[in-house]
């Protein structure tokens, strides 16, 4: 039986200034893990390297898991590099030889300077730190390397299990479902790839988020994964879950809090999800990066469907032509698909938010990213969020057409508040121009409102104006079947450019389009949407 050791807690810390100048001999400061060092004095707002260190009792082959960090990091075990982590927010798993049994030094050197993948013009703040939990476990020899479970046929509970065991030898194995039903199988040359019906299966859905557990016992190892049986598919304009049309309704959400940055505690994540669920939503777009495992665990259990995507923002021609950039996107797509493979909450995987999909040459990149995800996950829906609208030339390449229109905010003439009236017709017009044979999902829509700014003239930036626009969006989404759903932009205000050029449209250094402010205080729009959804539910139960 493997034993996980959680490494969260108080670590040694050293701020190593702009350049990383090596691991210091001694550390004089301390910081918790998880944490963002650029939100604590005297390092608030710095761009440079923070070095975290602690000692760990371990030995032999080990597996170290990190939920996410940023912007980039290098990991050392006894001062030897065991992993470079170039992808912000990406969950990392490192299998390595920890050496003799005993006390070892683990160092994580984080660098929060922007780079090609996380540019300073992104409309979300690039925090430096260790965003989530870290654990380590000793591995038996040989160890089960990975277990992937996918739904093959939801109508009879048929799943496919792909697993591998280190050493590539033959091994007898036992599969145990929900700690009861056992099936004998065999790893051949270290691999297992079988399909079978789960005994006493129950489907996963937002209303009934049923989960199953699979334990594999082979050689001296035993490993368990949680999975759900469900199938997302499309039919014309509709998204189907387990064969039935489902409207996706919810928010874009950043992993962000003004005091804790991207190292949001699990309690905050759980509280956010409870608010979203209680409001009557069933969907979150994890904008704009891979999501933390514990976030996905909660969504699995609570029945919240998730769109997860590679990190990227406003990709334009130079990056779309850069091999380094595209290779990094491919690697991100690959890693995130494996990392979230078993989570039933994943409805859609996406990439490259608002890339320039009006350029014919972007088609090749979109195809490559689509195929990368598809080659690993045969079933998930795949998409990207576009701001090229009627000019988009890549909509035929994805399963769901995601659009980020902002009627009532960006694409109006700024002459009066009457533009609320334009929301509904604009969405209808956009919908009519998109392919009719696949779902149209509004992946972003919203407008800025400052909490507490209420005004009888209901000008832009007031809570009243935001509420009106978003009610029009709700009215449109539920007006028929032409739209498969919406992820409103966004759940809560989040820190953005701060002192970059974008500050002129980001009052306080925040993106203020949240229906809650950054401390989760509701604006009028939150209450208006709550009422809208409750009325809708009442109407539907009386029909
Ligand atoms: C884009 C982008 C979001 C956010 C939004 C806005 O659609 O995808 O990250 O920046 O615009 O608020 O303008």
C-alpha cells in the first residue's frame, strides 16, 4: 500500500532577486506552501525568483506531485535538478530515484518573470509561487505507472481501462470496483488495455454526480482512481450528456484572490463552487489554464461540468508562427489531457483562448492541437474560445464553436445605455452566421461594474447596467435551442495588468467584470441571475 506524505506547511524561503543565482547555502526566511511570495512584504509586486526549501524523509523510487506553480520553476532533490516546469498552473508529476532512505533536501526555485508563454499583456496577473499542494510517495518495485479510465458505452456501463506497470513485464492483476467486485486480469509486457462493464454502475450527471472507484492490485503495488461513467456528445446545435440535451450555464473563473493570488486555499475554491451550484449553475470555464486536481475533484463530486484549456491569451501571428510556442501548446494540451483524464466533470477541453482564428494559417495549428487531445481522449468535446466571430475560419475544425462576444460592452458605440437592446439581436446574428451542424457556446460575455457604484442613470460601470446586460444574455441563452449555453465573463473580479498599459481600461488594476467582487461580495447582477434561474426552474417544474 502506497503512503502519501503531504508536504504542505512551513518551508524555508529565500528571495533570490531578479536572476536565479543558485540555491543559497542557508535560508533565513520562511513561507508556507502553498503561497505566492509576490504578495507578501517585502516582495509585493516583485518580478524575480523565490526559492522554497524543505527536508523530506524518503528513499528509493518516489513520486512527487505538485498541483500547480508559476510562472516557471526548477525542482532540485539534494541539489540535483529533477524537473524543469515551464508551464504555469500545470499539475506536475515527477518519478525519480530519491536515493538512500533518509533525510533529503527538496528545493523548488520559482521564477515569476514573464516569458513567451505568459506575456505581460495577459488580462490576469502572473503570480509567483507554489499555487497548490505537494505530496510525495515511495513507490514499490515495480509500480503501476498510470491508470486511464474512459466511458465506452454509457448505456451499459462499459468502460475502457488503460494502465501500465514499470518494468514492462507480465503480471497478474486484480481490478476491484468500489472496494467490492473483483475481476482478474493480466498486464502483458507491462500494459493493460481492456473493456468491461462496471458492476452496479450509476451514471454521472450534474443532478446525480455518481462516482466509482477502481483499485488495481498488481505485483507489490496497489493504486486507486476515482472515475465517473458519462458521455458528452453533440447533435446539431445541442450538447448531449448521456444522450440527453443539456444547457451549459455558468461562469468563467480565475484561480485568484487579492491576498493569496493563485494560491487560493481549497476552502475558498469549495465556497466558490457552492455559490455557483446553489445559484443553479452547472458549468465553469477554467479560464485560461489547466485546473488544479483538487478543483476537479470538487467539481466531480458536486456535479459541475468543466471546460479546461491550455494557458494562452490573445495569440497573434508571431506566436502562431513560432515553433517554440506551438510545441509548448502541444505539450500543454498533452499534459492536461492526461492529468484530467479520469475526471467525469471534464466536458470540454480547449486551447489558445482568442487566438487569431481569422487567419487561414491558424487552421493548421488548431488541427494539430485538436488531434493532440483527440489522440489521447477519444471522446471529450474539443473547442477553443474565439473572438473572430463571423470572420473565424476554424469553426469547422472543432466539436463545439466557442465565441466570446461582448455586446453591450466592447462592440457598441459608447453613445448611450440603449445598447442593452443590442445584446439579443447581436447574439442571434452571430449564431446565424456560425455552422448550424455543431453547438454554439458563448464562452465569454459580460461587462464591467464596480461594486457599490449604483446610479439612477445606469451608466456603464454601474451595477445596474451590468445586471441588465447579463439578464439579456440569460434571456437569449434560454430562448430556444440555437445556443448550447454560456460561461459568463466572469465569476469574480480578479487582479489584472496592475501598472501595464492596460490599466486604463482596468480600474484598480482588476478585471471588474465579475458578478462578485474579488472578495466574493455580490453585485446586482449576481442577484438578478439568481432570480432569473429560480424563476426558470419554477416555470419548468410547472410545465
Ligand atoms: C477576453 C479575454 C478575457 C478577458 C476579457 C475582457 O475575452 O478572453 O480573458 O480579458 O476579454 O474582460 O476583456
